[in-house]
C-alpha cells in the first residue's frame, strides 16, 4: 500500500530548484520526488557499498587511473604561471 509523505519547511530557493528540475524533466514536483526517492531507496547506504567494494580489489594502479582521467579531461589551461 502506498504511503504518503509530507515535507515541511522547504525554503523557497530549494523549491524553485525542484520546480526547474521537474520542468526540465516534463513532470510535476511530486513525480520528480517520487522518482528520486525510488532511485535513492534502490541504492545501498554508502557504508554498505564501501564494505562490499573493499572485497573486490582492483588490479588497476593509481597512476593508470590518473592517466585515464587526464586523458578524458584534456589539457588544462595555463593558470597564469
């Protein structure tokens, strides 16, 4: 059976942001929040995820990860040095 939730004291800025996101998705604010709640509820808590991932070590070293990120990001503009 579906439950009803009520959220109080949402400030104007936050609600305006929710309205923008809902409009961009072509849905109402309640539908946007239902989608986000389903997404959040389907994911494990961070602590649980970290515990599970600790048991799966990777063969990829730190330098390989950084090199891949640098390749994806492209060159950085000179910071005025």
